[in-house]
């Protein structure tokens, strides 16, 4: 199959909607990462997403809507708290989990009785959903296990020959996937951290962070968010988090350098690649740098530990998985 890469325009959005209406899949931009979209209510279309990504069948998809009304047929009940969060954070990188109705096929929900819903802020994404008139299931448009795509070129690397069309809207502004939450006993339970932070959510209700966010789930342990149990976001190189800053990180780099080794530092540092001084910049650059590591044939990637505050928690969560939970202590 020939894969076309087209800039976002009224015309290309129209073309994307036409493919989606015919049960096909299209890669679309969102503010978090590029998504591999299909009609969320058509089980055959959704199945082809799993095939193109090589994604495990029990890992449910997020359903993307372009207006609040679109959600009503999908869910049995919308708690007051969810309405308040939607008012504040939609359109934006917040995904909320609700009990689903029969309208949502099992393929989309990964066999669960719940469905994850989000309204993306990216104009191209919303325009395409609006033109379709149905919600789109859209997991990250990467091959399962690889770093998520934050540029259309990344999608092309993974999906060339597998899908007919990629809509290019430049770099994703946030750069990491959405915050996923569910509601438990009136509290907000964070299953996956993202652009809408724990601190922002705490203005609305008590917030708990799922233990799978910062730790490896034990074998056979039941996880609330199936995506948390898989190795994820990783380049071919071995990634390690280094728990050191400043002079300690500098010394670590001096002691561990090698031809096929790269270092990612929080800010500019000699001999390192800068993945950003702030958590926002780190989120924006992380996946592109992990892909870059593959392009230049790196075998080892050592990453200075990020802050866990704000969006930093999302950066840390993705890095932990990319590093298969390996953290090096230097003292
Ligand atoms: P992705 O589509 O790659 O951004 O991944 C979606 C994430 O949302 C995965 O970690 C899923 O496990 C999680 N997710 C989607 N639907 C549900 C659900 N109904 N319950 C819990 N987690 C969900
Ligand atoms: Mg993904």
C-alpha cells in the first residue's frame, strides 16, 4: 500500500474523513502525539489499528471526540466531577474513563466494561472528527513498543506501506500522551500522567497516583490500566535513568563514555544531548531524541533523572518504561 504524507489543509482533512468513513485508518496529528485513527464504533476498523501497530488486543484504545454531545451515547453516566474537569481541561490532553454503553465495541475497550474518552485540542484532529461525525479511536501511531511519534516523519518510519494517509501538522506541542484518569470514591485516580498534571487536577478533588505510574507491576498483578504493564516507548538502544545531577552526572558521563553511548542531560552540558531544562521542554523532545538514538546507531542511552513535578511525572513515567525500570544510583 502506498502511504501518502500530506500537510493539514481543508482538502487533506476531507480526504482523511473519506477514508475513515469507509472503514479505513489514517494517522492524524494531536497535541499529545500522532494518533492512528479509525471509527471507534466499527470493530473491523478498530481491528486494523491493532494489526498496523502490532498492539496487544487487551490494551484498550482512547476514543476521541470533537464536542461534548458526541460522548453521551458512549457512556452510561457522566459524574459531576467529570463535567467540571471537561469544562476546565477540554479540549486538551486529559482522558477520562467512564462505564461504557453497548455502542462501544469490545475491540475498542479491550474487553473492559469501561471506555476512555478525550477531546483533543489540535484543530486538525477536531476538524477530521467533526467531518466524520463519529468518534475516532486513536492510539499513538507508532509500532507497539517503540517511542511514540511526535512528528509526521516518525509515523512514516513506522507505518509506511501499512496505512494510506498521514496528515502532517508539524511537531506535537505537548509531546507525551494524555493524562488518563478514572474516578474512585469521589477521588481522581491518575492511571497515566500527562500534560494535565496532578497539581492542576488537585484544584478539583483529591488526587491519587496509581502505583503502576512509578513502579514496575509484578508478574500476574492486575493493573487498572492495561497499557501500564507493557514495555514501551523504547528505542533499540538500552536506556538507563541515572539518578544524579550537576557534577555527579558530569562525572558519571566522563566515566561511562563510549563510541556508541549517548547522554541526555536536563539542560546544556558538554558531551551531552540537551533534552530540556524544563519538564515541558523535556516532554516535547523526549520521544524524538529516543528515536534519534536509533538513527545514529546508539547502543546505550544514559538519561539524567527528570523532576517528577508537574509534567515531569509524565516524562519520568515514559522514561522508566523506555529504560525497562533500570535506574542507576551513583552514590
Ligand atoms: P494509547 O492509546 O497508546 O495512548 O494508550 C491508551 C492508554 O489508555 C493505555 O495505557 C490504556 O491502557 C489506557 N486505557 C484506555 N482505555 C482504558 C480503560 N477503559 N481503562 C483503563 N485504561 C484505559
Ligand atoms: Mg501508545
